[in-house]
């Protein structure tokens, strides 16, 4: 399925039905009074956070959604039928913005959360509602109120506990494929991952968490370089960052410099991201020349611990799974999720 994380739509709720002007016409009932019924309510346009969806693809190619109008009232005090609502299913984590003012309308963070995006118009009152002792035969009724219309921008921000952060071709896709059941595209060239991949990592019977393999970050991403904000938007809600650094894909690259550059781009995008907990992982440690850098790298970065791993041999992966789980536990955010 194609991953779509943005969509623009136009929605309009239904108009309320008009009230009826009617009078009783029954045999043996002299001076029959007004009996015009009220109009029905227009249908709403509702957003529904569906936990079974992972993309806004369904809303990308249809731009306009109109709910049904309420039916007019009828004789014998019959109320018109309400218009049918439209329910737009979106993934959990979707934000709706007013496309004209860019103001946030709603942030759908809970499964099955609902929000009325455009409320249907109220039906008009029939002439029976206006009868009084001094005005026994009113010859008027209310029209229904019009529905609401608005342009909306939908933006999906992934809800993951852990975000894998690294330069292009650093091995993030390989790592998530080894610690979870995710099956991302893996190839030996930069920007293999063009969309985020999610995987569920099970540590033990009671502990599991969601890891997001983000598209490769490059310097200048905060200004829109590379995948730019398309990448950075999806890490805003992660509770923990795992920085994956290596020297395998570019012998001239400095792992310590990579880590500082990654942190710098996160801070430029949102300084609050620098306050979140993180773990630094050195990959390709099945190679002796890479493992030899571990002590010097820890000293240069002044970190108490860097976790050495090899996604090829599996060395260090169990320690990494446990370190992530323990850090999430200490940070107060824990995700117990069903297996995907």
C-alpha cells in the first residue's frame, strides 16, 4: 500500500430541512388547525480515527465530501428525516488543520476517537410550532439552517515509541527487520527508505513497543533538504531516539561528526527534541576495525555507553532491545501493543 501522510479535502455538512406549512383537513373535524411538521437535521461530516489504517491514501484522490441534506417536514406533524452523516476514516495520529488559517482543528490521538468536522444544519420548525391562542393559523414556517463548509488539510504524524535516526544507508532498515517483523526495502544505495516503516518489537511477555524506521536524514533537513520535513514531522511524537551511526557506508565519514550533525538537525527543527532520551548505537561491529573505534568514540562523545551491534550476525541486538525497553520504562512512556 502506498504511504500517504498528507491530504487536502473540502467538506460540507447537510442543510437542515424546511418546516412544512400545512392544515388539518379531516372529515368531521371543524376548524382544523396547523399541522406542519419540522424539517430534519442535516448530516454531519465526522472524522473517525481507525486503528486499522496506516495511511491517508483513501482521502488523497477524492477532494470533496458532501453530507446529505435533511428532509423537509410534512403534514400531520411529521418530522422530516435527518440527513445521513459522512464518516471519514483516518489513521490514529492524524491532525486536521483549517486550510485557510492553518489553525489546528483536532488531533486524533486515541483509537476510535471521533470529531465532528462540519455540523449539519438544524431543521426548520413547521407552522404547527408557531400556533398560539391569538394566532391559531400561522401561514409560515422556518427554512432549515445551512450546513457548514470548510477546507481542511490532514496531516499524519506517526505514533511510535522509538524513532531510528541516521544518515541515508546507515543500516536502519536492516536493523528494524532484525528486531521486529517489519519487512522494509533494503538496498545498497542512499534513500532506499522513502517512507517510514513501523515494526513491533517484543522484549518479553509483558513488554513490547513500536519502532519507526525513518527515511534517512541529511544535513539541512530542517530547511527542507532531502526529505526534509516529510521525515522530521514523524519523529515529533516518539518518546525515544535511537541514533544509528556507522563508518561502513563511507570510509571518510566520522561517526562522532554524524551523531553531532543528526542532533543539530533535530534541534534546528524543534529544540524540545533535544530534551528527549536517546540511545547511541554503533553498527557493523562484526568488523574488527569498527569495534576498535568504540572506546575512542565513547570518550569523544562523552557518553556513558554506546551499544555495539551487528545486524548481520545478531550480536548486541538483545541488549539493544532491552536497553530501549528500560529507557522507555524510565521515561514513563510504555506501549503495550498487539502484534501487527
